[in-house]
C-alpha cells in the first residue's frame, strides 16, 4: 500500500508543475466552468476516478484549503 509519506516523496521527485499545468487540471475538475471547484464537482471526480470517498471526507479536503471559507475552491486557493 502507498502511504502518505510515499506520496510526498514521489511528489518531491516530480518536476515542478507549471501554472499552465495547474490551470489545465483545475479546468478539468471545474465541470461547469464557473472558476470554482465545488463540493459536488470534487466529489464527482474523486468518486469516479479515484478511491471511493464520502461527501464528508471531500468536504474536509475542501475545508483544509478553503482560505475564504466559501465552501468552494478557486484557483488561488
């Protein structure tokens, strides 16, 4: 099994991601194109492409980085 520490090590070895790459990834998750990633959008991506997560777990992920506490993520966050 891949641990969180393994994941961090892999990320450190990868080349630095450009802002353009981050925007492409952001746009793929921003399904309605409104400039924000909502709980529903992130939940849909995480439960169809990755491990099965509960809405509560996805909400906790958003809350961790949601600087302005509006319940959704913008590119800067």
